[in-house]
C-alpha cells in the first residue's frame, strides 16, 4: 500500500496516501491568498510556491537487509529523526506533483500523533483526513469518502510522536548535499509489493521540504511544503472523521 499527507501523504492512488485512491485533478489557479476552509488561517505566508524536486525515475535505490551506513549517514538520519520528533503540530501550504506531472496545491495541518488534514484548492474537491487510526479521502463534489488504515500508509512515520528512523523504519538510503538531507524508507508488504518514502529536509534550516512516495508499480508522487508554522494551535475537530453521515458540504 503506497503512501501519501499526509502525506502521506499523507499521502492518494499513486499519490500521497494509499494505493487505489483517486489522484485529484490539477488546480491551475495560483494560491491568491486562499484561506483554508477547515481550520485557522495561516498567517505570515510570504513564500511563493516552490518547484518540487522530482527524483530521477530511473534511480535505483539498493535494498538489502545487510545495508550499512557510515557515521556521517547515521548522524544525518539522527538529525532528521530529532527534527521530526520535535514537532507536535505543523501547518503550511503544499504543491503536489502526480505521476503524470499534474500539479495541485492546497493547505495542510498536522497534529501528532497520527492526525492530518490536507485541503486541495479548487477546482479539486478532495480533502484527506487522518484521525490517528484511519485515513479518509473525501470528495466533496460526489459526497463520497474512501477509508484506509493509517498503519498502511508510509506517511505514518511523519505523524509519529517520536521516531528514530534507523531503529523504527527500514532505511535503505541516506544522502546529503548543500540543499537537502534525504532519507529513503522502504516497506515490503506481501500482498501489494514494495513502496518507498523519500523524506527531504533542508540542509541549512533543518526543516521539512518535501517527500516523495513511490508505489509498488514504481510511480512517484512528490509533495513540497512551504510557509511552515510549527507553533499554531489547531482545533481538534479538524481531524474528526464522520463515518456514518458524510454528505455534500453546506451551500
């Protein structure tokens, strides 16, 4: 089961959360200071949407139960682990690039452990909500929602309260350059195959920049995040899932 915020995620078909979830259609309009519909407004959002770094689809990440890492790689993974563990909430904007190159944008909200909300800009009718145990992909236009276990999405690592990537996940690669520290996590599941989650953290500011989920068929979905705010208090109702009475949005 491939991930995606997430992103996830967390994370949409060959997109951010789970295999077989529909990929939202591209939203060609700019952000135009659009405000999120499900929670507090983001303040001080001054950054322009970034251009996501798309991994080379021909890349071949070695995978071995005997994979070893040098001290520098271990230190880099520990730095990423410490950063992720330090977060309790995270709010920001995102740009998602699907396997076909289509772009969507929106706002996201994370409250650890396990809670997430992705709101896509119009014309996409999609919201993604994780409540700590389940992930739903809502289509406001069709008044439908698909439910997936959070445990089957790679972005659960991003939503963990505390995490040591080297101990708690199957890390298969750690690299760094002047811009990013990149950690690749691999998951093998008997029924659906192998999926990967590539986390990229800024080398200078130590903040989350983007993730890429690769589904078992090899399709990548990349989500770049910006205008991050780790101090905002979030309304718990943003992450509530109504499993019994989901209908069209009012109006």
